[in-house]
């Protein structure tokens, strides 16, 4: 299949993509990515690695669910890695760090408004 259709869930890509928007993406097959591309990627579920010098208080950490994220490529880092960010703060590389380019599922080519998802506000994709 050459195309994928994704419904955005949450507000992490607002104002560019609102909750419920439909995103048509070309399936990723190794084509070059560019800073600014909106990508669909597999959600990182590995433990978060904090940058040097950053410390947090120990406490319970909710397990990360698998699934897909919609984010914008902010930086291409070294061979095969990228920094992805939401247009609004949320679960992105500021939390989980760079991700492998190979985690990309698709690259957005078109978007349409849609109905808001039935999820809690603040949940993101």
C-alpha cells in the first residue's frame, strides 16, 4: 500500500493540525526527509534517556503505549536519526530524544479538517 490515512488525536500539532484532522501520508520507503516535514512515526516506547546534567525526582512512570505519532522533523541528526517536535508542547523529542529515521511510517502530503477525536483533551498523537 502506497498511502496511509491517519486521524490526528490530541493537540500537540496545533495550530497546523487540529484534533480530529485527517492526514494523508505517502508510505515511507527510504526517501530523503527534510526539516519541516510532517511525519507519521512509530511511538517510542523505550526508556527515556535524559540529557547530561538533567535530573528528575524518582517516582512512578506510566508505561508508554505503542502506536503512532504525528510530528514535525525539527532536525536531522547524524546518520539515521532525527529530532521530531510537536507544534505545541507534548510527547516528542524534548522528552524521548532523537528517534531513528527508520521509525518513520509515512510523510504527510495532504490534510483535511475532521471531527475531534473522542479522547481526553491533552492526549496526543
